[in-house]
C-alpha cells in the first residue's frame, strides 16, 4: 500500500513539472514564465520529496528530504524575485506592460535610503 502511495506521489510530482514545462513554453512573457516555473517547482519538489520519503520509510532519508524542501522553500522565492526584477529592468521581456513606468518605479525604490 505504501509503495502505491509513493508511486502516485512521485507521478504527481512529475506531472506538475510537466505542467511547469508546458507553462514555460506557452506563457507570453518572462514574468508569467518565471511565476509558473517557481510555483510549480515548489509544489513538485514538495510532492516528490513526500513520495520519496514514503518510499524510503527511514528517518534519516526523511530528514534529508525535509531539509531539501526547507532549502527550496527558502531559496525559490528569492530567486523568483531576482528574476522578476531582471525581467522588468530588461527591455522587451514584458509583453503588453508599460515598461517605462515599471522601470521608473524600480529606480525610485532603489533611491530610497535603507534603515
């Protein structure tokens, strides 16, 4: 029974990654693509790690998989934010958005003093 559950979770993780790949191909601009990739990658890593943890049935492996999930949850939002700022700062990466207005906003934000 646990093997079937683990196989289903691993299959679900693979399907979520397939949906992310499809989103990267279909979506119109960099911001939409990075959002699809980040959200789907987070969900896929969690589901795949859960499936691998069920399959391993060992505390050592479960702890390692938990650390992987925590690391991904901490780093994916930061990477996504950095990619979004790079897409906004670059020309031609954003479909149907007012590029100059967003760039002005980012420059204004960068000029604010930090505490």
